[in-house]
C-alpha cells in the first residue's frame, strides 16, 4: 500500500471522528436548550396560575381556590397551564399552603429552573414530596428539589410560592 493511500485513509478517519464530535456537541446543545425551554415554560405557567389564585383569593375573602378547574370556571384563568410536549403532568394548587406543585421530568430541567434565580444550579434534596418538605428545601420564591425514593432513584419537584 502506498504512502499516499495511507495518508488519505488517515484523513478520512480524522474527518469521521471530527464529524462525530460535532454531532455529539450539537445533540448536547439541543438537550440544554430544550431543558431551558421546558424550565421557562414551567415557571411562566406557574406565574400565570399564581396570579389567577391571587385574584381569586382577593375576591373570596382570602379563601383559596379548590383547584385549577375552579379558577377556570370563575374566569380567573382562561385555560389550564400549557406546558411543552415533553413535560408531562399537571400543575397542582395546594389549598393549604397556596403553593403550586408539579413533578419535573428530569434533573436538567430542575437545574435550569434553579438557575433562573441564581447562578447556582444545584438541586437540593427534600425529605419528601409533600408541599411542606419541598418548601423547606427551596428557599427562593420558586425552585426545584429532588426527593430520593425508597429504591434510591430520584424524582424532581417544582414549587412556586
């Protein structure tokens, strides 16, 4: 085999490795961007729900709404919170604490939520998934915390004060 053929093979292999590295970088960038979009959508919809609940409470002597459906029926909210396709689950309104709570898909979205109020994207661990335990773990107006389940896996929970 001639030296020129070996050189060409080397260039082809190098080009393939570089293309693979670029493809991996693009996939990673897309995942980060998707996590930021999902995090922003969750926070915006929580703000919308919180504003509707505040209006409801002001019209009902401080009494909280029963649920999201009550806010819609009363005209305080035009529709249920809309979340991106990749974000499953509904937002829940905790009548007792007034907190808005929902499960978050993964750690990347959870970290992006926490990074919106602080440069620190760390995820605190809560004792349980109750609103009170999550409220204790999250010291900001809103945030995301992890709850360690009995088998060791983590679930991620968002709350909005």
